[in-house]
């Protein structure tokens, strides 16, 4: 039963660390949840409210769903009253798994296809094309040559045979597999009367071409250890063969393997032999010629999709204006569709995303941008009476644009929706109607309600860390300023919107790179700087945990020719002063629940050995493998060691429910009976890092791993926390912790991408202390950052801009924070001035 006093009433919430928490929060207003990392704000906003709302939502929409919901764990809470019945939900974590584009997730591409279909300029005599005919994902639209991929994959002789002085037996055909299959191909060639013991370049061109490119796959009798002469003789004499071997050309092998292999590593190996070129038929535009012939304002639909949204906006308004007084049906269609699109682009522009284009792949859009994009889409969805739950929508946003974010949030609630937002940004907190502060500290020292009320009243709460930093201007960090010991000079850097920029990065100090969203910070720092230094150091001495993803493998970015590299800029001086490069970004540290905090940091190997060394384990003949949930012998067979089983829902992202056999413990019962200091292996995985410190206080190696995690403020995470549940900021801090553990030498360049994301100001203070210690040891730290208190505490600031996209890409100001604060051109200056006070 809903009581209707306009409040959501939570009673007895006990999810994770919450201590039977009670709280009343207003409906239809902007409510911000604050607190230090690990205090329990997500457990309340997501674990309790979101989870309950999801339950009720699923329950309300379909009886089919009801059966599934019973499998999904209900949040541990006594009662929640007044929760709006319908919910529009934001998936909290995890990158989008399917490849999509800005146009598809906003559905603006649909409208554009409609517009081209109904109102485009067709060539004389060509019939109208339905909207589907403008989509490369449909048979009507897709280019026949490349099946709508836009690229054609092929091989080239130089790639397949990099060294033509080698013989085939010595491995001239580098693209061929090694091991048994490689030997087999050599034998097959011998049986085909081809000499495999002469340098490749001496073979007739016809033979070379056949070996490399043939589509034939003849099967021939082969002889295991014969040379050409012996093989010839054996064949003439009809000697019984060792076996029948099959031939496959290098090209077929490469293309087939690339197409069918499921393994990332194999794909990577094989990609080296591929050349990827734009489809010659559609010029990479993916569509059939008849669709590309249709234009608006002389642009085909693909070129139109490549325009930044502010240009799309301008062009559509122009188009609408041109037919304002036209009574034709076509004009009516143009007016309807353009008005609708312009209306929907408006909030996207207001949220500072006007530099994006419709064709931009979501894999290259940051999590913060993606969330704002979804937010903008929701603003126009005409939903009301729903509750939205969001995680740090301000991530990636320059302070200049936070104000429009706050406006957008209020627009959602004005339409009759409730908004629950987990945030650290001071402007968002101050701009909220209501603040729920959870704490006072992390883990078992948190989980209580510190404050719940109108934002401005938080200022007078005395025991809230949030109040101290956000309202009472507590100092973030007092660090001694340092001066540069050298300079790394980049010349003519060109990347995305950055055009021939010259940048000087001071060495031996901490530098913040600032600028509005889309100004080119990542292009300059995370891309150009990193690549140039990496190339300069020759690929060695570089540590980056990330695997090349399939998406990036397929994108043409990985196949850059030499000419392009020359155009990308160069390091002019300073490289000699750098011996190592460490990139700590926010990309996920694992894609499956198989990767956990303990496995990623390497602690789990040691812990498993401790279990295997117990007398109990020895008497059962258990080795360390039995204590791994990735090895068959010890793990629960039902969930294969995941502890959860995924429940596929047709209409929503799939959800996980606890395994009914092991109840989330991941292991077989007899393995769970083995105890180390009274803890089973599952108990250990459930410990927080803080708690584990006491259990493993006599094991140096494990302890060291734990301590480094505590140092970066992650003591509240559990060892079994799956990597997929970590936020980008947490993933980044884990990488940082791993790095801090090994950092001793100086002359390392650390490149970080918004390291403060997901951090409360008190956690940021801790992080700054650790980054400072890296600098104190003679290293260089460069970070892209939006938090002005952090920028003000750096030794140096480089401001990029002045605007986003085409109006950005230049160094606007550089120098000490005070220098940059005085710059009149810089969008950052006013905010930096405030933070420098
Ligand atoms: P916040 O959002 O304030 O950073 P969380 O709500 O994520 O904090 O975490 C609060 C506490 O709950 C922490 O001690 C954390 O380790 C614990 N916790 C979070 N997620 C899980 C989980 N999936 N299983 C068990 N404990 C968890
Ligand atoms: P920032 O890091 O300052 O937010 P970025 O460097 O990400 O800015 O983006 C600068 C400009 O380059 C923007 O106009 C953006 O749309 C464009 N851009 C960034 N990455 C890509 C990409 N992978 N492909 C095409 N354009 C990109
Ligand atoms: Zn094509
Ligand atoms: Zn199980």
C-alpha cells in the first residue's frame, strides 16, 4: 500500500554494511547520496532502492518475469514504502557490451534515416528508399561488397613473408601456424614437388602466389622425414604414405582463423598478417550506392552522421526554416522530423556533448559521457512517475558544464520523476534538493545515516566529512610545490581535434591537464603522449595491463601506416630523462566474475597455497588448484565457480542470481571444510581488505598486497569482489595500488585519467598524498583532471581548449595553477581561481 505523503520510506536496510538503516527521502526531487568510499551509499541507492524497484518493476510487467524474479535475490530490508511503481533504470556498472553508436543509443539515427527516406534529395529516376535501406545492419541497406562492414580484410605478400631470404622450412611463410601444423604444411609442399629448402625469393612467382593465395586445399600423401628427392622417389614407387596431409594457403589460413577464432590472443597474432582497407565499392560508408545517392544539404547520410551535433542542429534548423511556408507533404514531414530531432538534441548540447557525432562508436565514449547521453535521452522520453538511479553523472565534466547538468537533473524531477544520484561533486551536492549522507567512515565503520535533509542544512553537521569538505572548505592537501627538473617537449602533435600542437610537459613534478569535456585532453595525453613515449622507449619498459579488445582490433586505428605516424607529431627532447612509462586508466580490469580483487592483485595465489599447506588439505590430497574457482576439481559444478548464475531476461540486461547449489560460495562442500585460521576459502573471499589484514598478519607477501590496497583507500572492498562490479575509479586505484607496490625507481612517467572519479574528497586527499610520494621519489605524474582543488594542489597546470571539438585542441594556458587562473581565455581559470583561494 502506498501512503502518499510524497516520501520514500526505507526501514531496516541491511544490505552489505548498512546497519539496519532507516531513512525518509522525498519523491520527485533531486536526492544526492554522499559519503566516503565504502561508506554504504551505493548499498543504499543501488543495493537497496534500485534492487527493490527493479523487483517491483519486473513483477508488474509480466508473469513470465515473475518466475525469474523469484530467483533474483531480494534486498535485505524490512520495508520500503512510497517507492514509485514504475522505474526507468540505469545500469550501474559495466561497459556496454554491444557495439553501438551515439546515434543508435539516442535513437536519433532512426529519425535521420526517416528524414533521408521521406525528405531526401533523390537522383532523377531513382525510386524512394525505405528508412531501413539507410541502415548498414539490414540486407536492404548493406553494401554487397563488404556486407555493410565498410572494410575489406586481405593479406599482402610482405606481411605474409616478411623475410624472403628464409626457406619455407625455416619459416619464410610467417603467417602459417607453427608446431605440428607448420611441419605438416612443409611435408605437403614436398609432396606437391615444391622445394622447401631454397630461399623464398628464388621460388618461381607462380609457385609463391599459389602458396600464399590459392583457394585450393588439395589433400596429398605425405612422408614424415623425407627431403624433396626422397619424397619424389617414394611417390614414384608408390611407397605407403605416413598420412594424408591437407594444404591451406597462407591467405586462407589467416582469413579463416581471424574470422572463426574465439580467442583474443590468436586473433591478435593473426591480425599482424592482415591488411585492412576501406571497401572500394562504398568507400567505407557501408551502404549501397543507391542509398548514398540520396542527400540532404548535399551530404549523404554517412557524411551527415559524421557531423558534430552542433552542426547537425544548425543544419536541421536551416532545413526547417527553408520549408517554413511550404504546404507540401514533404515540407510537413521535414518540419515534423526536424523539430523532433532538434528538440532531442537540445539536452545533449546542454549537457556539454555537442562535439559528439551520431556515428561515434560508444566504445570510444567515456562512461561519464555515456551516462549523460542516456540522461539526455531520458529527458525527452516523456516518462513520468519513475525513479532514476544514477552513479556520478558528473564524471568527466568540466566545472563549467556542471551547472547545466544540475539543471537537467531538475528537469527530470519537474516532469514528475524521482532522481537518486550517488555523487561527490560539490556543485551537484549543493544543487540538490536533498542530501543523504552515509557513514561516518567506510566498511564496518560506516553504514549509518549521518544526515538526511535539505542540502544547505548539511553545512552545520559537525561529524560529516562531506560537510567539512563541501561546505566548510576543509583543505584538501598541503603539499610543498616542486619545480621541474626537465622538460618533455612534444612537437606537432596531431590527434582527433588536436592539430599540430606543441606541448611542454614538465618532469619531476605533478601536472594536471584541464579543459572542458571534448577539448582534447585525452587525445593529447592518454593517446598522443602515451603513444609517443611508448614508441620512444621502444615498447619495452612499458606497463599497461590492458588487453587489446576485439573492438579495438577491428577498428582501423590499429593499422596505421608510416605516413600517418609521421603526421602524428614527435618528441623533440626530454625522452632521455624517462626510463619507464606507466599508464593507469579507468578501463575495466576484467570482464567476467572470474576476475576478482584477489586474483587480479595476485594475492589469491599465495592464499591458495596457504590453504594447500594446511594439514587438513594435505590429508585430503588437495593442492592449490582445489582452492581455485577457475579449476574444475574444487569449484562448484553448478555455477562453475562463479557463485552466481545469470538469468537471461529478454527485455532487460541479464541479471545474476546466487547459485542454488553452493549459495554463492563458489566451491564444493568438502573444499569448504578446509579451514585456515578458522576461515574457509569462501570466508576469505568474503573478507574485506581491512579484515583480511588481521587474518594474514603473519604472511608478508599477502600483507604487502593488502596494505597497498588500503593505501589507496580500498580497504572496504572484499577480496572476492568481482572485477565487473568495480567502478572505473576503483579499477584505476587497484592498478595504482599494484603500481605503488612495485615503484622504487625514479624517472618513471605516470599518466592518469581522472584518478579522482568515484572518490569522496577525503579519499582524494589520501590519493594526492600517494601521488605526491611518487613525485618526491623523482618521478613525473601527469593527470587529466576536472577537480579544481586537485588542480590547485598540483605543481603545474596545462589547460586545453578553449572549447570542445573543432574549437578546442590547443594549449590555452600553462604554468603554475595561479598562472593559469589568471588567464583570460581559459574556461578553467574562473574555477581554478576559486580553488586557489
Ligand atoms: P560506497 O558506495 O559508499 O562507496 P558501498 O555501498 O559500495 O560503498 O560499500 C559499502 C560496504 O559494503 C563496503 O564495506 C563494501 O566492501 C561492502 N560491499 C560492497 N559490495 C559488496 C558485495 N557485493 N558483497 C559484499 N560486500 C559488499
Ligand atoms: P577530452 O578528453 O578533453 O574530453 P577528447 O580528447 O576525448 O576530449 O576529444 C577531443 C575531440 O576528439 C572531441 O571532438 C571528440 O569527439 C574527438 N574524439 C575523441 N576520440 C575520438 C575517436 N576515437 N574518434 C573520433 N573522434 C574522437
Ligand atoms: Zn562496401
Ligand atoms: Zn555454485
